[in-house]
């Protein structure tokens, strides 16, 4: 067992404060010893170290403490970041680390005369905004809860839900995406609130984990805006993951989802609800959109730019500080946990789209989703296809379509990420052969092109740029003969 020495520490206050902000990212657990003795002991579990570290108050000098820990650098009597983190933790609980151990090996740390049993300690994670482990229920609760008070519409019964169900998997995804412990704690608290006040309704989509949850910086940005009470407008090319992002938000927060697809025939009246006649009386049936506003949830307004301006204007008072939706029989006051997410495709090839008015855009946080730059990595993550030849083949086909679009302004309909995902899944199931390559190119990619000339140009471009052995179809032979 190596013999340790203690050295005096004198760290600048600014350094301690700066490093202290990293405690939630670098520390897994902080606990205090349950002891009636005057000497106070705090146990620290760093994420990158196996042995615990200890902060121990100095009985001889009030307000001072010693810091014990092991790491490879410290064992060699060198400075390390754990020393500053220990000083920051000690300061938070009212002590100044005056001395720190140097030269301890693992055996030396484990031989320290402090209790080892977890039951001897109490968690202090909440003080440091660290994430507490969650014990998930074996089955989710389905006990009926009181209906949420409603304004114009009749209350509907809701079911209580347990926010802890599935949380550990959500937390793991958030950590993998680089969200801070502080941010995850806020999301956990919001999820708990939502499960208490927002119930599942018959026409909503129950929150569930997407097959491939959204990955990328836009996830954290979206969640930060929602925590601030902002609605979202997602802009991106087809296949940039707009729906996946919305589904992932629904899963993380536990928000039941309603989907609206914009169309030119939608009116202000139909968006809010429609008149009805029951029991000899005229009444009003609120739309599913209106129910989300009243009872909470997330509404996915796909292709919002297909709506005409006077229809989107109904959203102004909902998305601004008024937070009300006007209906023929009175205003609906917006639920605290209702979220509107509009999405719109950009690029050529979209008919009927309109520019959103500035007044609407001013009320939303607008995120422009990037089209993934690492195509092969994305396909592999989403489908599990790890055949390097198959991935390279799909990338060549994609590049050929991109060239057709950029050089000839044709083939936009074949620019489809979903098509390549379907193609990769097809390869996983049926292997990579000349037949399956032909089938995925035609059935999942180029057959989306309706214009005959564009379709033939796509076949030729793929043959030239991606796969010289791409078979010539009978239809193509007739086309080249001028018979079509």
C-alpha cells in the first residue's frame, strides 16, 4: 500500500467557481455520512473513477476540510481536475479544502476508516443538480383521474400515468446526446408535471419511443425552447427528420400527439371545430387541435405552409402571450403543457405551398434542420445495415440523384431519405444481389418520379454514376426507340 502525503491547496476562487459548473457533468453521486459525530464526511463518486473520493471536515479548524481521492495522476503526485472539483463540492457544503491527499493507490483509498455501506449515507444529488436513479414501475398506473376543467367543451375523462415508466431509457438517450445533467433534471421535472396534468384521449397518439430517436443538436435546441414555453416551426428538406424529432419530443416529455396535415381546403372554422346538432339543440364540437390546446399534448402541424394565411392567423392569439383560442361559443384558455410544432418542407418540387406570414413566424422558434452529412452512418444507425458494400452502393445512388437534381433540376421526388432507409432494411432482410439492388432502386427511389422524361433521366444517371450494370427495363427500351 502506497503511503500518501497531504499538501496544502490554494486555488483561485474564480477557478473553483468555473470548474464547479462542471460538477453535474463529471460527478455521478454526492452523499453525506449519517453520523452524530461533529466530524462531517462527504462521499463523492466521479464518473471516470471507480473508488469513491471523500471530503472530511477538519475537527481542529472550523470550516476547513481535507480531500481524499485516487486517480492515476494523483498517485504519481501530479495535479488533476478532481482536486478542483473536490474543492468546488466542498465549498458548496460550506467548507474550504485546505489539504488534499497525494500518492494514494486504490488499496489506500479503500482502507480509509469511513463506512462503506450505502445505507450509511444520504444523497445530496439534488443540491448539486445531479440525476437521481429512477426506480421504474413494473406496470404503469391506469387509475382514473379527475377530468381537467374545460371551458367551452365537455370535459373528457383522463387516465393518470406514471412518468417514471421508461424514463431510464430516455435519460440514457439524452446523456448520449450530450445534454447536461441540469437540463435533464429540468426535463424530468417537466415530464412529471405533464404526466400529472395531461391525460391520454381516444384520438391522440400515445407517446412511445421511435424506432430510431432523433439524434443531433436540434433535439436539445427544441427541448430548450419548449421549456421556455415556445412553440416550434421546423424547416428542412424531405428526409431531414422533422417527424422523427417531433415523435422524439413526444416520447421524452410524455406528450400525447395529434397530427394535422395542412391542406388548401382547411378553414379557420374547420381548424377550431364544427357546428353540431344534438338533442334538438345547436352545439359545437371542438376539433382535435382545439382539444390539444385545452387539455394539453403536442400537435404536429405537418406542411403548415399549405394553409392559407387567414387560417394560420387563428394561431396568433394561441401562440402569443394571450394564449387563447377563439371559438364560436367562447375562448379556450391554453393548457400550460400544450405544444404546437409546425413543419414544412423546402426545396423545389412542392406544389401548393405558401409563404408563412411574418406575424405567425414571430410567434415561433424557427429551427432549420440539417440534412445529414454522414449518409452511411445515418443509414447504419437507423437500420443496422453494416455491409460496407451495400452502404457504399446506396450512397452512390444517392449521389447520382443529387447530381441529376443539381445539374438538370430533375428527380426531386427521388431525393428521399425514407426510400434509402427502406432500401437498407430490404438488404438486411433479403441480402445484396443484382436483383435486390434493382428492386430497391426502382421500388423505393426512382419510381417516386411520375414524369416519364425525368424517370428515364434518373435511370440513365444511376447507370452512369452509380451502377453501370443497372438493367435496362423493357419500358426503357421502348422509350429509347421513341415508341413512348
